[in-house]
C-alpha cells in the first residue's frame, strides 16, 4: 500500500465503503479506491496495478454488480472517464465516448443532435464500459447492435482496437465477461442513424413511460437474472408466487419480480439469501435454473460460488 500511496498520492482513498458507489447501496469496504477521470488516467492506473500484481476492480455506475459485505481486497478504480464526441460527418454518423460515460447521457447527447439508434439506452443505468462488457440492452436494442469498435487494454498485448465481432456477443454477455479476460475497455465508437431531435425524443419518451410503468423505483441491481430461452425470469418468479418476498432489507419487487429492491439497509448477505431462495423455488416448480445477470464481486464464502449458476 505504501508504494501505491507514493504513486497516486492523495488521490488514493483507503478503506472505502463500496455501498456508497453501488446502485443497490450494498457492499463492504475496499482496501483502496482511486478515481480516474479520463481514459488516459485509467490506462496508466491499470498498467501500474498490473505491473505490481495488485488486484483491482473497475466500477462505473455500480449497476449489475453485487459487492459482498466483506468488501473487496484490492483497489477499486472508480471510472469517471466521461468524454463524449459525436461525429456527424461520417457515414454512418458515430459517437465516440470514454468507458466511464453514462450510457443514458450518450443517448441523450446523440438525440439532441438528431441522431437515433440509442433510444433504448436512455433509461439503462450504468456506463458505456459496463454496457459493452455485459451487452446491455432494452426495448429490443442492445450494445451488439450499436458497437462499431472498442479500444481495449490487454495485459499481454497492450492497447488494441477491437471490432464489435471480436467481442463475441451473446445475450447479456461478451467474450470478456465469459472468459474472465483481464482486458480493460478504455473507449468505444457506436454507430448512429440520421433522424430529427423531435422524432428521437418521442421514441425516448415512449420508452421512458414504458419503463416507469413496468420497472420499480428504488435502489436495485437492475435485472437480477437473465431471461431463460423462450421465457422471462420475472414471469417465472411471479408464477412461483415470490413477488413481494423479503429477506432482511431486500424485497422481490411487487412491480417487477426480476428486480430486487433495497427497501431498508439491506446487506449483500440479504441479497444472497433471497437469490438462493428464488432460484431454488423456480427450479423446483418449473425445472428452470435461473442464471444471474448481475456479477458477484468481492470476498465471498466458498459456498457462495454456486450462486453464479454457471
């Protein structure tokens, strides 16, 4: 830690409670936290941590991540690299953004300039990097349909530009997520379509209304489980009679059963227990094993590994 203090100075915060940085407001302490404000800062920090063999976690918007109550043994890089540039003269028009840019902000900036294609992303929580990593999507759109290329920092091969095809996209998954590759997303270029600000706004408003009608407010991780082939996780959970089920401070949302809401000082352990109960009940009733869409990070007990459902 002394070497890290010398390298990063006062920017390095120690023993930081991660609940303050996750969408569900749960998570224990990280040994250290470092805010990076540009893709260059992110690249330099990652290279330093790789060189010193220090474990690290990149955290963007804190959605789709369940951090254990024990916290994270290593350095959390809080990605605030958020520059966005729209290139209107290219064919197709594109938007380039750093990986810490808010996905909804990218969509809204494109909309203001009259470019469509990202309307689905307007209400999706989190950052561009997380969206690329997990192939985020909503309302029939997803990152696979928009990504042209991503700038990747690889531990052995250095900085590279990957075309979208190299990400090996599947439903809510990429080769980076499946393989556990330690490569880091620095920035990306997304393709857009020409439209008008009014037309794009109307579509965004429609999606926003639909999201408010079907998805609950409050602190949550986003969608808890992936939809199994030919069905919906929320439908299965509701059909199993689990809407409203509560463990400690976390509840299966009465509005949408695939959202688990932190209603009052929930812990990661509360989430873990509720996940186990829901998965077990759905499997017993319907023979379907739900697979987590969220990612478990931090220090978990050995018997927690079965939660991943993989």
